[in-house]
């Protein structure tokens, strides 16, 4: 039986349409435990309300996909072009980022209606795309794929942002109150194993033609690495607690100058969501958990698990711990090279891992064409690269070449560290 090119195109479109439906439904599933009040709150300028995430990802499909590519498409509400633009200068002015929490209107029901309107139009476009020619079909499918990966990034942000908002509530509400596995209470976590990497010239970055990647992962190129050792696992809470109890947050010799200034200015004494035994917010928690440190997360406040990877660290904290431990943070290329080596554990699905690499363009970097040129490239200054993926990252979203990036003081993300040393 011979399958025609038209049949292959139709199958490809149907597969993408199904993936579109699944990803979009997952955003609503993530928001479903939250009340309308929860979904409107913005706890700091770097975070956004859940409702805004739901609307902005829809705005992306409407503005970047439907308006240029679907004939006679009528926007749901032209005011939304202003309200839900994030940072795309080429698309005009936008509502100020720090004031997204003031948008009580449109209502949550109207945002859901917006999503339904756009979803119906995207499915129509995908069904019609093959008839408009191969070039049109490829362009449409490329934008849809980018939009889905963009939405998955916002699914992660939806969780990290609402967790920060809940951490500001004295009641410390749980996003997900369902039971979680029992704690692993080992007296002393076993030390990490050190994997030796002999360096040399390695290939890093995403190779053309090997599936989707963001533009900042390209082009693939050579990097020269010196010999080094890298820990087979992440730093855990038990190890980080030793740093805290040894006065790590009181010792300026461990910290980069900017990091020490932030520690002093903001009164840091532990990771962002750790609750000390004398923290007044613990008065609202179960009396059975009254002793010892607690960690606030998506399941609420729970006793510190010494074997769980430490999370909600800034780059400054990660670098200070590495200094205290007689080690350092790996570069992003050391991390990527080691990720393919047998024995490496906890590479993804736990916490994003800070590296000692600034977020810079690769040699020969070219941003995406059109409006999407503003997606990554213009942020390549003053930020550090994180590798891996966290518990909030959608399954299948990352790959070894994925480059996340945040300013060094950011710590509301699920971010931790892995140690490296010279060989």
C-alpha cells in the first residue's frame, strides 16, 4: 500500500491538532484547583496571575498564528492585544507587567471563552493548511509547535508563580493537598559520587533537523573543556541544612559581592520556602509537624526531607554553597557533556540546575524570523543559564541542550544545584 504525500500531510496535521488539544487542556487542568480569586493575584512584578498566563498563551496563538495565517480571522476582542502582550515591541504597547494583578476584567469566564474561540480557529487552520500549499503548511505547523512549547513554559510559570503567591499567605495554603509519599529519613545522606570527565573538544547545542528546539539552543558548535569532575546527583536538603547551620548565610567570605549585598538587604537566612522552627507562620500548621525545619511546596508545608534535592535557590546561594563545599558550579557545557555519561542521576524532573555560564548567544546565533525574533535573543545579558528541568516542567518539554535563564537573585523557581570540581 502506497501512502501519498497528501495523506502524510493530513496525518501530520491531525497529530499536531491532537497535541494542541492536549497541551491546551493541560493548562486548564493545572489551573483547576485554583479559585477565581487565586487566579487573579500577582504577588510580585516577576510573577503573573494564573488568569494572565491562560490569556497570554492564547494571545500568542491569536497574534502570531491566526491573524497572519487564517483568512478572515476576527480577533475575539481587540483590547486583548494590549492587555496580554508580554514584551513584543514589534506588536505595539502593552499593559505594564507589574500591574497584571489589577486586571480583574476580563473575568475568568471571559478568558476561558477567549481560549475556546482561539482553539476553534487553530483547529480550522490546521485542517485547511495542507490545501494552501506545502510552504504555508510548514510555516503554520512551525508556529503551532513554537506556540505549544511556549505554552508549556507558561504551565511551569503558572505553578511557580502561584506557589510564590501562596507563600505570601500566612495560611500557607497547599496548591495540591493530596497525600504525598512518606519522607525518606536517612540519618546521613550518602555523599555523591564524582564522575571524571577528561575534557577536550565536545559538540554542544542542538543539531539542525533533530526535532524542535528554541533558537537559543543553536547552532551546534564545538566547545573546549578542561578536565573536571561532576557530582552524579543534586545537592540535597540535608547537605544544604549543614551549610545553613554552619553559618553559611552569615559568612561573607563564601559569597560573591553582589550576592552578599542581596543577603544583607533582603535578610536571607535559608532557601526561599524553608520555615525555621520559630517561624510564626507555622502556628497555622498541623501541631504534629511542630519540630524541626519545614519546606513549603506545592503540597503545602511539610517536614524537611534531607534526601530531597534542595530547591528555591538563587544563583548566589548555589555559588555560596559550592564555595563552602570546596567545589564550584559546572559550566553549562560541562553539564551538557556530562548529561550523556552513564551514572549521572537527577538530570531532569527535580530542579533546574544553576550553572556558572552567563546567558550569551552561541557562535553564529540567529534569532527566529519575524515577531518571534524577540523570543530569546534580547534577554541575553545579565542572566545565568540553568540546565535540566524541574518538577513543574511539563513531561517531554526539555532536552539536554535546553537553556533556561534567570537573573542571579531569582529564587522563586524550582532551582537547585549540582557540584563540580577540577580534575
